[in-house]
C-alpha cells in the first residue's frame, strides 16, 4: 500500500503561541515529499516531528501574508548550509522570488543548489505540478490579498491482473499494459477473456485539498468536490462571524458548510485565532453541520487509506 499522509506542522493563525505554530504542513505522497506554506519556525517543527529537510523537493506557498512564508528564507538557507545539491521547486505568487533574491543579494549568498520558482496566476485555476503519481491544482480563494488553495490528487492506478490468470494464460509482454488499461484478452486459440473476469479494481485514487486563508467561498466547491480530506481554515467561532467577514476569514461552521456542499469525506479544522486556547467549541460548531470533522494540532498526522 502506498503512502498518502499529511503532517500538521502549524495550525495557528498569524500569531504563534507555545502550543501552536502558524501555518505549515508536510505531505508524503508515495515517497514524494511536499511542504505547504512555511511559517516562521517551520524548520524547528520539521525537526521536532522527524521530517527530513532534504527530502522536500516541492514547496507550495498559498499567499504572501507572513504567517504563511516567513520561515521560507531560513529553510532555503539551511538546505544550502547542509550541502543540498538537488533542485528545489517553489510554487508561489510571483513577488516571492524577488523577496527571496533580495535577501540573498544582501547576504552575498550563492546557493549550492538550483532553486526554481513557478508563479501562481491570479484568478486562474490551473494544474501547477504533475508526474506519474499525482497532480497539484492551484485555485483562487477569497482573501484580502491574492490567495490560492491547493488540490493534491493521486493518479488512478491501472487494473491488477489476477495472479492465478497471469500464471496460466501465457500473456505476451505487450498485452500486459493493454489488459491493465481495461482491454479484454484473446488467447492463441481465439478465446476471449473479459477484462473484469481476469483483473481486479485498483485502489481508489486519493485526494487532499488545502484551503487557507479564505472567507466563505462557494466557488471552490466544484474543485474540491468529494475529496478524501479537506483542510479548511476555521479562524473564528460563530459568535465572531462579522469579524470573520471583515478579515476575509471563515468560521468553523463556514468550513463545515463548504465540506457538506462539496460532499467531502473528512473535514480538518485549522488556522485558529490565538484567542482560542481551547478549540473544542470550534469542533462542536462544525460537527453540528458536518459530523466527520476533526481538529488539527501541531504534530497530528492524517493518513488517507487506499
């Protein structure tokens, strides 16, 4: 079984506290390691939760509020000091490249490894990364500055040929892929074997959507529809709904309404205001709308099973 896991490195909003760091998450999708957002202190969180820096090859920055990227320059620098040679890809608003380069110019730092920036385009939903294992789609959210959510979607695996059939049918090598792609098999005597009788269904492709920061925004529903796990910001409780609107944030109930309308399987709450030492009231409010809701906390790990 391949791995698809999300480790929460920080789930607070702008101001960190002793229990919760601001936004950052580490993803492991079948051995490919990604980082989503990189608040101040993310390096320490990576070490604390035993995630190796050097395995991260893709970093996705949702927007340019400091609690989502202030830790990036430090992480890039540490990778340089640790002797990294492999290239690092950063998917972010275009201004971030200038911000990073200014800091390296001031310190006269020349990185030992290639750093590649990939710009996110405002008001546009697009695939920003794709390989043979999964794809990543960026889509606009509703915040006070341009902000993007990210959808990580596993590629559908091919059908599995039944071992008992493969051992006895003398299948030519060039026929294997055709059968895995759904074709029937015709043996040397002309006998037809229907695909469904000689194969089994592959594991279901898994998916994860990250939505932080955003006001209640129904335009994302078709994009995140039926994902396995949705992480949606829940900065405030319902009694601060007006404050949430003014600051382009969501309440826990807002997150639950989106999850319900998108028919997702599980909702994760996060990006809590520092005012909430106890986040259980947020969970209670969300569960009243969408029962399969969980709180995130720094260090919590969520696995998506096949």
